C-alpha cells in the first residue's frame, strides 16, 4: 500500500515537467513523447517497493519508485506497476501488448516505444515481444539469463531490436545463447557492466545502466 501511495505522489510531481509515471496510458497519448514500459524483479512482487532480498541483503533495497523516477527525469513517460503475487505473468503480458497496440493506433511512432524487463520482469517483456512481432520495437532485458535460460524460450518468435544488460559480477550471465541464432531480429547487442554490485545493479536507478539503455535506444532511431 505504501508503495502505491508513493507511486501516486510520483505521478503528481512528474506532471509538473510534462512527463508522467503511471500504470495506465494517458487518455490522449502525445505523439512526440517517449514511452517506457518497465517490469521489475521478483522481490518487489513478493515484498513491495524498497524490498530487501533476505538472501542477499548486501544488494540493499530494490528502489522501484526511484527507478521509475530516474527514467521519468530523463524525459520518458513511464508505464509501470507493482506485479501482484499469484497473478500469472500472462496477465501483464496481455496488458502491455494492449497498451503498445493502443499507442501505435494513436499514432505514436514505434521508435518512441521501449519495453524494459529487469530480472524476473524480463519474462513479461520477452513474451510481449513474441506477441507483438514488430520489427521496429525496442526491448531491453537485464540480469535474467542463466546458462540454460535460452531453452525455455526457444519456441518464441522474436522480432525487433534487443539489448541485454549484464553485470560481470552477477551470477546471472550472458544472454547471447538466447539471441545469437535468431535471424528474425532486427538487431541484438549485449552490454557488460563492471560495477561490482552483483545482481544488485538492477536494484536502483543507476546511471550505469539507464544511460547506456537510453543511448542505445536513441542510436537505433
């Protein structure tokens, strides 16, 4: 509940600078705005905003609202919500697919739409890509690949531009096996960070991952 209240406060403050943070699309999407759909890691689903992973307290709190705020301050209209326990990822996949379709029908250029999934959240992002099958959309996955992960997604048909962000000290590893043989992709790139933060690199709105994402997104247009 506190996380939702804080998120509402962020929406109000963001409106001052013309960008917003919300779980819903604006009534009349502006064609010139940049839209980022952000899906968070599992600890937020279980424990909420600013949750600490008890298995790795050294990572600190997962500052979900701060991450959204960091994206908003860089000129993005952020679409995000805290996932609920016992709600299947397909519910969030259906929602983001519908929202992206609505933006496209409203005339928002496809180049202005970005889907980001962090850790467990990237499962939603990659399944949304399979549903959307748009060669020009942009997707980012962060800290989600284990060595055998690619086998779980081999049946998905993926189009578009993909960026994976990994941290060399994170036990999660490269996502190359998931993407390297997919000829349907418009492009694929992987960026390796070396922050020393392990999987905690996704827990805050660090410029070390936000800035490369936005630079990559802009370079693809």
